[in-house]
């Protein structure tokens, strides 16, 4: 499976958070590395998986079904949303 970078899902992130999130910094729960969501490795299949660019740990999983979006961000210890 080919990985994209987080910029490839900028529209999806904007729909979920209401603003551009590609520059938003977050910290990986697995390795503690801080990076912007735009730097995450993105894999698309039945859902969208964002992985840490440092350790490949799962940062976030996004699923869409019938116009409803679900987000699991247990892989992030923090995410700085630019309000």
C-alpha cells in the first residue's frame, strides 16, 4: 500500500475540524515525537489511517459512513488546534 502525506487529506481534516489542520502540531503517544498532521503518513482503505512519520505508530483513524464521520485519535497525546 502506498503512503501519502497528511496534505492529501486536507479537505477531510477541514470537514472534521472546521479549519485547515495540516499545520496543526500533535504528539505521538507511541514515541513522543511532535509533528504536524501534514507530515503524517496516510493510508486509505476501508478508513483513513494517519501514522507517525517517526515510528509509524497509528495517530488517528478516520471513518466515514452515510455522511457521518468518526475520528479515533488515541494515538495522539495532544493536538494543538489553531483556533
